[in-house]
């Protein structure tokens, strides 16, 4: 997902999967993505993940989302 439109479509699909009518899902998704884009959160974030498994089969997963600070 590289564009805000793709992100809004994904979110709308998620909301409709939860039982929200498609028209409302599009409005809600557009509002959320629009607010995040206006705040600069969608365009300046980064993330990091690690995945490890030991010999016993235990799995550890860690994800970090880094948000921009200050505007």
C-alpha cells in the first residue's frame, strides 16, 4: 500500500468485514486516513520487526512503529 487511497480502501474493506455498511466504511476510512495524512503520520513513519526462534521452538516476534516527533 503506497498511496493514501490504497490505505483507505484497505481500511474500508476491513470495516465492511466487521459488518459496517460499505458507504459508512468508506466515510470512516476516508476520515481516518485523511486525518493521519494531514498530521503527517502516514508519510513519515517507519517500522522495524524482528523474528527469532530458539532450538526449543519458541518464537519471539517484535514490531516497532516509529512516529515522527514535533511538527
